[in-house]
């Protein structure tokens, strides 16, 4: 298993992949992708028990991950490729015609690592609940992970699923909210204030935790703590604080890079801030 | 030899939703991967027998249909075959995007089972009487759409769809209607059933309208009109061969369904015919309007979905041959 230094190197490479992926088609969502790099790298290179070389939709005997806020597909795709699900060079086809790397993740083109389509927000928690229940029915002690945007919890279906998971004691589920405080139209507090997010999940019967999502060591220890809380009758929600655009100075500090691609000059500037560690695709 | 007039008999009246409930129960016994989810309408969907016998495979989701569809999609990951149950209105329009993204586009093996479809829901009125669901569901790529005609066929269809890999929309209803199909039938998805051979006109009917079509056929025979009646229980994929063969033989067509004209069986039949064999057609369906409160019989008569309406359409289409 890679050590912290190696994980940090992977993070740097994933960030390079993200900005290059959205640059080529001049389309995609770099902001949230950059903010969630440590979470993805921790999950796929340290936390999850999974089988990248022999992908099946059913994933029996494996931990499963569901990306509910599908627009951060660049970080998902880069992590999947870098952990061995499909060739890294395929990242070059992101959002292009005939690609398996659709703008938002889908099972439709048979891309290894994706188990459900997402993009239309608010649906992934329900799907994760269903998959977690099937794990239980199948007698597995594996876990299900899901990631959600903070803006995404404005969707009503999230709270239907929140109630459902607690009622059915889905305690093999570790969900995380990317709490960056920003969404397309601005800060979440201005667009539709989320209030006390942690208190809301607690009130819905979840075990809640907080962690800093932009520190790989804290993410790993946070996810390990979450794992220790599984099997205790409650679903788990991690409120993960991140910085949108993390790692690229001009993309940080606002919502403006939620869904905008860098131009040539901006790409060069971004890449100059991110070390090429594993080789660009 | 004296020509015998067609006569169709029904031994009893039963609701198609009970066909679903009994089919689901039977499936529960023979297929351990079958799981069921219900949004607070277990009694209405007749899912209580399954719930009682297989509590570990039954999931109450409360009044949260969007979540139910998503959970069902997730349950397929790992090999379960989820059957969701609620009214047709809440099974389709209310959760269209969930079905589109998490089920259809994701190719998930979810069986969306919808009761109380159409006007025959009755007294609850238009808020619950969905007449657009066939259209909504048939437009989704990869979705199979089935509307069986009686208790026996609904039970057989319920059992059959578990063997089919892929999303299915199974539509049935609330009222007790005549039972007239074989209790031991094997249900074949996508295979139209010839119920009466005829030479003058083809009547393609689905769901509750199949019995009405048979009654119309009997009355027309007494007037010397020979109607071919075909039960289109599967609207998608449509049995195009059966449609074309019958239309070629009779030269005119009437479709009958408990649904809007727009998006219904009639449009599917019209597409096939207009492309391959332009044929005069009339449509028995709801004319771009909402329903209202009333008894099922009153509503079917008022909105033109009875055997009388079929007879009228047959006579109209015969004029255009």
C-alpha cells in the first residue's frame, strides 16, 4: 500500500489530469474535482477493498463507491484510471465524441469502475442505500461509500434517503458531503443556505463526523474512524470541508471555477503549480 | 354449415392488482433474488402476502417514491431483482428523472409495478388517474412496457418479467374486471395474442380495453362485421409483425387503450403502419383531457373507452377502407 508521500504524489498527478482533461474539450468541472482529490486518492489507494483489474457491476465481496455529484467526473475518472480500472491514456477522450468518459459518469458505455449513472443530482444516496442493503442480504461485511456535493443536499430526494437509511439501520454505509460552501450560482449560504448541516444529519438519525478533506492524512484517519463506526446500527455521514479548486491558486477562493475550463495560458499556470509525478497521459 | 358467432365468457371478476400480488408471492417462493419495495401502499398493491411471508426481502420506503426507485436501482448491484410498488401516477410522472437516470440509462434490472392506472381508479379523481404513463415509459430507451388485460395475465406477466433482464414497467389496475385468459398461460413478453380471427377490421387493444374489444367483437358479429381482436399486452417492444400481418389482412385498424391518445398504444401502432403499410385507423383513447371522480364504469363510458366506443370507431374506420 502506498505511504503518505506516495499518496501525495498521486494527488498531484490526479490534479494535473483534472486540469488537462477539462482543458482539451474546453468543458467540464475542475473546481469540485480539485477539492476532492485527497478523498478519492485515500479511498481508492488506501481505504477500500476493491478489485480494479476484474471489474464487475455487482462487485461482490468488494467495497463499493458511488459518486452522486457526477459533475466532478474528472477526479473520479483520473482516480479510476490511475488505480488500474482502465488505461490512463483514455483520460484524453474525456467529453469527446465516442468516448466512454462521458461528461457525467455512466454505465452505458461500459466504463470500468462506474456502477450507476449520476449527474442529475440527489439520486446517489438512494442508490448507495440499495447497494448497501443488498450487501447485507448477501451476507457480506463489505462497505458502501458515497460522495455528495453540499449544494446537492438541497435536493429533496437526499432527505428521503436520509430518513430511509436511518430507519433501516443501514450501518454499512459511509457517506460524505463535500462541504466547500459553493455551488454554480455562488456561495451556498447565498443561493440556498444549508443551515447546520451536521445537526440536520444527526437529527435524521445518522452518526456524523467532520474532517478536513484537503489533508491526505486527515482523510485517511477520518475514513478509518468512520469504518470503526460501521456495524453499530447507524449510517455514517462525514462532513468533509474542502476548498473548491484546491491546488491551483487562481481557482481557489470562489465558486467561479465550478464548471469552467482553463484556457491555454491558465492551463500552463495550473500545471506549473502541480508536479508531474507519475507521468502525464 | 352454420357460422357460429364469437362468444367470450368470463367465469369471474377479479382485480389485476391481485394478479400482481399473487404473482409476486409465487415469485418470492421460487426466486430468492426477488425483493419488493413499497411506498406506503402495501394493501392497495396486494403486496401484503409477500411482506408477511418474506419480511427480510420486503422494504417499506414510506411516502418517498423517488428514493424507492433509487434504492431499487442500487439493490440490483449485487444481483437482486427489485419489484417496486405504488400507484401508476407515483411510479412514473413523479419519479421520471430517477427512472431515467438511475434505472433506464444505468440499465438496471428494476421492475416498476404500477397499480391504479388510468380512469378505472375511479372516485379519487384526476390527481391519481394517470393517463400519460405508457407514453412516459415507452419513450425511455431500453424500457419494456407491459399492460396485461386480466387477473390471470397480470399474474403470469409478473412472474415472467423476473426472468427478463432489464427495466420493465408493468401497468395494472384497481377494479374487479372479467377474468377470461388461461390461468396456466405462459406469458411471452413482446408477443401479441390473437383472441379472435376476423377479416373486416383489426382491433388492437391493451389492458382493461381488451375485454371491451371482445364485447365489441361479439356485437359487431351480430351485424355481420368480422373483427379481428388482438391483445397487445406488451406495448414496447411492440409485436410489429403481428400488427402488420393483421392490418394487411383486414385493411383497417382500431386501437383501444385506457390512456391519452398522445403517447399511447395507438401512436405506436400508427408509427409502424405509416412506415410500412399505411392503413386507415381510428383511436379509442382519452382525448387530451384529465379524468374526474366517478365510478370506473361511468368514467369509461363518459371518456369514450367502452365497447360502445370501440363499435363506433370500427364503423367509422370501415367507411374509410
